[in-house]
């Protein structure tokens, strides 16, 4: 993601006037745990589902911006040998599926199974991080695996998707990550948070402007080759601050989307209960401040 260019170049440190310590996590659920423990104050690119799971359980965290939208970069892949596609998805009944539970990929999996009318009770669902799921699919130990990024590309070497990103969006499966943080930290450091979001937005704008000098820096930081990085980022959308504050995102439909995500998890038995309303979990104050910087 573009923010990594600013991260590597120390732009965040300079803008915030403090040293930013970066820690890598495989999943958004791990980010929630780190914020709950107080070890992490901001999470960049946390999936909406893990955010919803934590917020629904009572963790006082807030969405601060839309980090990235990536309907084509998060999906489930069915083993080629099964020859199952969207016209024959019912044949998944009885199959074994690798899913990173509590993540955007988990939400996408549940939503796709609901769309196709596949009974979850008929599936053997195992909790696996995307990289593990990709390996299991290649080895033939699972029939379908769900994930994102490089792991998803590896999965596609062993199988096929059921729905494209555009097809998922058509049926209301929106896949995006957010920048999130504990409410108390954000309240006490709103100016610091605004500066952080501004640096991120500036990096996104630089990437949108076609600055390919960013690519090798981002690729190295991500531990990927340049071709793989470029291919992944081509499936990403980085909304501008104006877009994020519009009705299409945080200024309007996002709260209802959070509620919808929560209801999907509750309906699937993956979460005990949902909040009545998630609007209080969206804090656009720092982003509005960043807009004026």
C-alpha cells in the first residue's frame, strides 16, 4: 500500500514529531488483540469484519479512515479438480474449507455461501491464516481456501473463484480495510491522529498520480517482488479524504454496512450478538481535520 512508502521514508515520524514503531500482523483479529492490550495505538488496514467482531464484543475502538477497498483481492478459491463454479456451487456441501476466522475473508465466505444457498453445517470449516490455506489447497488437504493478497494469488494456481470482485459488489459484499484505534487514545491525541491520516492520504495521492518510484520501496517493505506488488495494488482502490467523508463511505452508508456485517456473523453463529447501531464506532473528526491540513 502507498502508506508504506511514507513509512520507510520516515514521513510519519517527521509529521507527527514522534517515532512511530511499526509492527506487522497477519490478521485483523491480531490487531484487535494488540489494541485491547494497549500494545498498539493505531492499526492500518484492519479488515472490517475483525473490527466489527471486536466492537460487538465491547472493545471501544473506532474507525478513522478507509484504508483500502479490494473486492478483487479477497476471495475464496475452489480446488480445480472439483470443477465447481458459480453454476454448481451447491456441490460444495460436505467439503473442507480453510478460512481465517473473524476476518474479511471469513465475511466474504459466509456471504457467498448464503448467496449460493450452501448450508454451513454441511461444511468442514477449519481456521487457517491465508498462507496456510494456500498451502493446504495446493496439497489437496482442503477443497476450498479463502484469503487475500499473495496467498490468494497462490491459491489461484490450484483452483478457481466462484464470484469476481464486481459480482461480489453487485450482491452487497463490500471488502475494505480501515485505519482504527482505541477511542480513548484517539480522543486524547486527535491532532496526532489527524496528522497520521494526512500522511497516509498524501501517499495515496502520490500513488494515484502515477509515481512509480514508490513501487520498489513498497515492494521491499512488503517482502514481495515488484511485479507481484504491482499486480496486487492494481486490484486496490484508495479513496481520497473527500470520498471517504462522502455518503458512499464514512459519511453515510458505512454504519449500515457494519451492522450488516455483524448480522451476517450472528446469523452464521460466528458471533453471539450485534450492536443495535455502529455509527458511534465511526469517528470522522480526525479525518475532517486532516482534510483541512
